[in-house]
C-alpha cells in the first residue's frame, strides 16, 4: 500500500513537471482494497487490474520498475512504448493488460479460466477489477452472465468509489445497491468497507477461496471514495463535500496504519522508517528508468500481426519521419 | 459425391477439431442444434466438450476467445450472422486485434461470419463486414468464393497465429458444389486467377466471383476476353496479382457486394492508380451495392447488389472507353 502510494505520488509529481506523456491515474483511497485483492491471489491465478490497482499489481507480483517504465515510456518496459501508463501486463502469466474499454476485461478473464479448465489445470481463480461506472456497460453484464453460465471461478471486484469520472452513482444506476445486481445473474455478492484494511484482508481471501473451491463466480462490492481526481488532469471539484467528511472519505492508508499500531504490529517510528525507505526505493527506480532508452521509430517493426509474410506493405503508409518526437536527432 | 460450401466449412472444422486438441468452437446454437446454418452439425457428438453453446453475448464470446487464445487454445467463434458481430466489435478490434502488437502474445482466433445478401433477409441478416474489419490493423480477413477455398482457407485460418475474420457467403452455402475437397494446404494472402483474359480485369471476391464469371462467359460470346481475379483474402490484399493482371489487360473493374464508401474496391483502385497508373488504358471503375441498408424484398434486393447484368453493363462501357 505504502509503496503504491509513494510511487504514485512521485509519478504524479513527474506528471505535473511535464515529464510524462499521456495521463496519470492514481489509486489513492483504493489501495487497501486493491492490495488485499492482489494478496488474496496466488501467482498462478489470473488478475485483470484496472486503473486504480497500482497497489494490487505490486501485491500480485509486478515489479515496481514495470509501472515506472510504462509511465515513462521506456523501451525496456513490458509495453515498450507501444502502450502506456496503466496499460501493462504479461498475458501469458495470467496478468492481463487492460484495454481502455470498461468492462471488456471480464470476459477475457473468463476465457483464461475457461481454457485452464479445458486444459485440466485445477485450483485457478481469476479476479477482474472494475469501478461503479463499468457496471453500466454491456460488457459487464455479458461477462458476469457468461461466468455464471459457465460456472467459472471468477471474482468480480467492484470498487464503488461513488463516481465514474464526474458522474455520481445516482446518474449511473437506479438499483438500491450495486450488490443487488448479483442476484440477477445467480451470483453471490459480498459487500465490504473498502476503507477498512483489516476487513479487506479478511474478506477477499475468503471470497477467493470460495471461488477456488467451486463456488462459482463471486461478486464483491466495496464502498469507498476516490481521494484524487479521475486522472491527474482533474481537480475533482465535483465531489460532494459530505462524502469527504463521511466514513467513506477516510484514507485507507491511515486506517491501515492505525489498525497495525493498535495490533502493535508496528509503531510510529517504524512506520516513518518504512516511508523513508520506500521513498528512497521509488526514487532509485525512477532515476534508473529516466536513463533508459526511449522507443526508436526506426527500430520499431511496425507489425501488428505475428505472421510476418502476411504484413501488408502499403505504398501509402506514412514513412517514418525523422522529426517525430522521440526519434534520434540528426 | 459432391460437397457444398457449407459442408466444406463443417468438414474443415471437424478436421481442425480432430487434428488439433487446442481447437474448440463457441457460438450461439452451435452445440446439439448444429448451428443456425448447420455448419457445426453433429460436431458436438464427435467432439464432446469442445463445441459449446454461447449465450447471446457477442462481446463476451469474443472476450472469452481472447482469454482462451492467450492460454494457447485456438477458438473458432461462430457469429450467427455477420451482422451481429457488431455487438462484439469492440472485443474484436480493440482486444483481439491489438493483443499481439501490445504484448507480443499472438491471438489465434477464427471468427466465422456468415454474411452477404440473400433475398428476404433484409437489413440485419445480409451485411458484408470485410471492409470494416480490414480497416483495423491486426486482423486477417478472408473471403472464400469456392467450396475448395472455403475448406482450405478455413484450415489455414485455424492454423494461423493471428485473428482471422472468415467471411462466409450465405448465398453459396447450399448451391455451390465441388466434386471433392482439396488435400493440399493453400498459402494465405494469394489471389487466384479464376479466368484468364486479355481485354479487361474484373477484381472481386466471395459470391461476386460467380457473377463475374458469368459475365466473362457472356461477353466471351461478344468476342471479349475477360480476366477474373478472385482476391480470396482482402487483408492482406494480393496487389501483385492484381497489378500483373492489369498489366495484361489495361482495364480494371472492381466489384464488391458491400457498400461503396471506402472498402475493398476503393482500396484496390487506389493501389492500382497510385502504383500502376501507367498500366491503365482507361479510368478504372468499380461497382458496389447501393449506399442504403440491404432491402428485404427480392425486387429491391436484386437491384441493390451488383448482378451479372449490372457487371456486364459496366464491363461493356469500360471495354468501349
Ligand atoms: C466503454 C468506455 N466508455 C468510456 C470510457 C471513458 N472512461 C474512462 S474511466 C471512466 C470512468 C470510470 O468510472 P468507474 O468505472 O467508476 O471507475 P473509477 O474511475 O471510478 O475507478 C470513463 C467514463 C471508457 N474507458 N470505456
Ligand atoms: Mg467509480
């Protein structure tokens, strides 16, 4: 949680300094839920994180440097500059790189689970993460229904952070509670307080275990609040002040720190040391990535299919322009 | 014993299932019912657990296929009609078509689209989708016109590491017959000279190949020799074969059953004009369906798409120009 928070704060400051191409999307306020999801999974499971799952990605085993490389567009990153920011992963390792279209990853997780079942690989769980806004998509409906029909070990984690970009829940859906949707698909739903780290740590492994034991798809709805803009370009002036002062608006990282101090698992001085150590680690990684090479349009193969001899070489395609940004200067 | 275009498609799927344990079929009503057109008839009995009925969820069908392909399986997705693939469009063009480029993980999926007009089918059961999909990088788009090609190209598609849009023409399903299925594999991306001639080249694909051949036969009686190029694959497009033909004839007519704006005929003409302008003795022409939804009534339907008659008229004009 701490690593995700610190790394994202650092990336946000690089963004403000104009050092990042494209957007920056933070998981501030969602780290407890996300990290609990990542921790509840095994390395051999399937994870389709979304934009606010920086913490869950780290917990699932993504090295910090992958996130930094993707944000900074390093050629050495998993996406090599072809895709950026939150769009990263290793599909063959069950870590699916999201496309932007909300809800679209759910059925892809289903497909991986379906294939593993067909191949006779037991004990797999797939977790797909979505927001309250994504629950209104057709893909959400189709994906959850498909998982239920196939009785796949899917955990569908919904972070209800009250807003989809600027749109509040009451303009997003008309049911009393998002959890009510699950019954319509024949799916069990669990509701949790996403700001409560200990609750997240308790519930998510139990839900994952249920899916693993053959309980069919499980839905989890977590209540929380987005403690940042939709992206770093957004000041989120539309968030109702009542939310910020309500229990939903608690910072899950502070809650977690207090919970751990109460349990005497850690004291204030140790927390401070963790923070310093984490900052240093993040700064080291960023400094390293900033020295890495950018993608080079001349070395790029510009090939969208695997079968090389079927690539079309069209006379009308744009030739590589040596003045393109990022290209080596003559 | 003769084989229809539809039987060839079924036979190719049966062979793919038999030869490759990674292959499975997923689509609406493809299981015990055997598919809306019976392209998967009895396959579920021969290959239990590998021919699965899908809910009416084209988006989720395609998403599942991508997930399974990531895991190394080779899904064949049957869209009940090509027209309904628009409901799975996002997963096809944004998920399947971008996967390899983004991650270097190939995405071997065959998406079977029963398309093309048949009289009485109307606006939502008649569409030709090849141009729409060919527009997107990351997809291979095949358009077999013959029984033999339906069989060989489908097998080649299943063997390919990339997502393939396989455009089947419903008008050919039952009527088109061959004596036997071919044995040798067909290289992808190569057009076929369906008929040789020296006066005019007609470039076309799918069901329009047969209209073009009828025209060639008819104009032969008037003393013209028409060459017919069957593209087989619209993406990639075999520009070399087209150009070689135009070099022989100097005249080009492109025929497509889909709509005129953009599309395959426009692409072929653009390439010939920009890369082979000097080969042309007359301005190249094209003939497509009218720019309206596909009509239901046979009188309207027959006038909406190109036919041997309208192709012959266009060819005569071009031959005299
Ligand atoms: C299908 C689709 N439509 C629109 C968008 C643009 N968009 C990106 S994020 C977002 C809001 C998402 O809200 P929610 O699902 O609640 O997730 P949150 O950002 O709150 O975590 C929108 C509208 C998109 N990515 N995909
Ligand atoms: Mg939201």
